[in-house]
């Protein structure tokens, strides 16, 4: 199926970029430092961080993981099990009960025990600790999996899934997939090109089983195709194959999985709208499919229906694929990206496309990396989150709607975990709101992921 493509932008190879250190959090202060309330009253506490560059800012909830696959939105999984999202919200994909865009994080309603979060084109899904899955946002193709086609601005339960251990949703994906305990995969939503993998092209608003997959360890959907990593280290893909994104050496679509050629030792996979990548046990990265913006990273703007090695990458530890670009974290802690850079998604301070990897500036040793719809985000061990690229709806999280070719810090990060030394007297939420329950004193503590903390005393009368 032919689709209109953007005109290819001019390419400039960037061979070296200086990398500056990210500002580090040095201290935090909890306010008010002492407060008295009555039984039944609530008290909000704020943790303010001071950074090495002198900047002070209020800190939000601690983040455990990130997702950027949607169109102009970003989500963060909190260490508490909650989820926050920000950016575009025209069909409720922020999950906060309305359809108003937000340049700052908004809490997804009703999600308190999430262990993973993923984003599709206009929807998001969370894996819950119970093994169930909840989704919210656009549902035109049944991608919420609740048996309906009604969009929802609050999470709804995916029908029939209770043993999921991982989720897959990808940039521009209109379908979702879940990896089940035991290695099977189920998918739901748009199936125009057979991307649900069940041997048909019928859209499904409930999960269907992917044919022949029983030993998967990861799953990743694209726009009209999907891929799974198998326990053997091999990769299988299904769906649209116009650009060779199934990697089997053909351009023949398949509504059941086919084996990707030349891949036998993959440890991770990442799928974009029309291309796919695999991280190999050696630290090398190989990609296949659409390559017109250099997103295969092999020094060419040509598509490939078999995997090709990404130039110069031999020590990768993580990969992520977005719309027209891809990124890798290296063993050294550096991050390199390649492909389309019209909005600054490569993070090198330019708007030049690159068909080989270039270094992202001001980024070192992230614990999580997520490439999305022309933007990319990184999470760090200290809890700070930084994003760069397209920012039309505030998806960079810096209270602006201006694109940035360099990383900017998400407002409220790094986050903190709130604790009360005596929760029977005054429990406290992960947003720093304490409620008086019994007379006495309790110590309120805010702690960052880097174990920087400060205390306040709350007296309940």
C-alpha cells in the first residue's frame, strides 16, 4: 500500500559533537518544614530541588520509566505505580478525564499499580501488577481492546487479558500487543495489513492470538506491522512489508509471522512506523525497512528488506525507534541517534538529517531511552528526565511549545518519593498530600532516586 512520503531533507554528516554535563541535583528542601493540622484535614508538602547550575524548581513524583510513541505526547511511569502524561489530548490520550492539551504532566485517572506504560498513535496502555491491561484515548480501530470502538479519556480494561508480563505499542501504532506469561502474544486494534498476526485482515476490538508465537520474550508494534523477539534470539515480524520492514528478503505482506533473515542473537527489538531494529548480543545494532531519511543508520537513504548494520555501533546496550529516527545508548553512557532531524529529534543541536549515528548533546548514561513522533526522551538514575525534538503540544514537558534540537529538562524532574514515619497518624500520597488521621507527630520525608532527602514535621491535633 503506497503512502505519501515527506520530501527528503538535505543531509549533513556530523562527525563529532561536544557533550556538556547535565545539571545535577545537589539538595532538596521540603516545605513547610513544620505544620500542625487537625484530624481530617489535609496538608500539601512541596520538595524544591537546587541544581548544580543554581536553578531551583519544584520536584514531582519519582519516575520509573517513560514512553513517547504517541503523536505529540509523552507518558511517565511513576515508581508508585501511577502514570502521568502530557502533550496533545484531542481524544483523551492523556487519560485525565478531559481532552485539553497540557504542557505539564497530568495524572492518568485510576491507575495506581502500573508496571509499564506504552503509547500508540492516539492511545496509551498500562500493564498492571495483576497482569491485566488498561488503555485510554482513541479507539477508532478498537485499540483500547475493551470490545467497543468508543474513545475514552479515562482508562478502560482490555478484555480477556490477565497474565500479561509486557506490553508493546509503537510510534504511530493503531494497535496494541501484549506478551503473556508463557511466551504467547496477543494483539488488538487496526489490522488493515495483517499486523495483528492472526491470519486475517479483520480489525479486532478485543485481543486475538498471534499465530505460531509461543516463545516470545518481547513484542513491538509499528504502524502496519509488528515484531516479536523469541527466546532463541531470532526475530519474527508480520503485517505490511511495502518497505521490507518484515526483514524476510521480500516485499510481500504477511498476516502471520515470518522470520527475519540474518538475525540469530538479538537481545532487544524496537519497531518504528515502517522500519525495525534489533540489538544483538555483541552490542551491534541492525535495522531494516524504510530508510529514506537515513533511519537504518547504514550510510544510505535506501530501503532494505533484510537487516543492515548501523554504522559504527558496536557497544549498544539499549535501542529505541521513533518516527523517521532511531537512537542507541552505548556502553560508554553516550547516546547516538540517526535519521530524520527536521524538528531536532537527533538532539545534536542541528536540523540536519544523518544517515549515520550522531551524538546527542548534554546526555550521558540514561537508564531509559524512548524515541517517539519526532521527539526523544531520556530518564536518568537521579530521576531527571530530559527530552528534545518536536514540541507542538508541549510533549517535551518544559512548559513551552517550542521545538528544541537540544535536550531540555522535564518540569518537576527529578521526582521524589514521599513517606510518613507514622502512616496511621498521617498517610501521605505520592504527590505529597498528607491527611491527619490520629493525634500525634509524624516525620514527612521526600527522597529522590539518588537518595537525596529532606524532612518536615507534621503534627496532628
